[in-house]
C-alpha cells in the first residue's frame, strides 16, 4: 500500500518544498498516538534525495482535507528526525503550535 496522493505527487512536493529530486525507496506504515488517542495513522513514503546540501532522505505523505483535496507533507531527515514516525510526530507538534 502507498500514500493515496501517489508517489509522483509526493516527488513534486519534495521538489517544490526542498528544491531537489527524489527517488522512492520504501513505504512505511505509521500509527502515531498522542495522549492515548490516534493522532495520525497512514503511510509515509521514504525517498532518497539527489544533491541536497544537508539531508540524504525525506519522508513524505498526505492527508485528506475537504472533498478530493489532500494536504502534502515533505520532511527532511535531519537532526532528531531519523524515521518516518519521527517525521509525522514533528509535523503533529508543529501543527499544534
């Protein structure tokens, strides 16, 4: 199973947000809980990055918004963000601020 937005759409998001090309590596299932309840449950796509100055990988996924629209996420593998789970958690925490 892969993210509903599709790999090609997520590659475009990575290119747009981070200015580099990406190659899909794998799909990871993430079930992130916060305060005992599901905060996010879905698939995160892992990509190798081409010539990014500070990261070798990115984690990308989407979530449904209204109608057929989807919100796209593309988080670089840097610092403490070293897994799909941590990328989703960082996104959740950023949204909570």
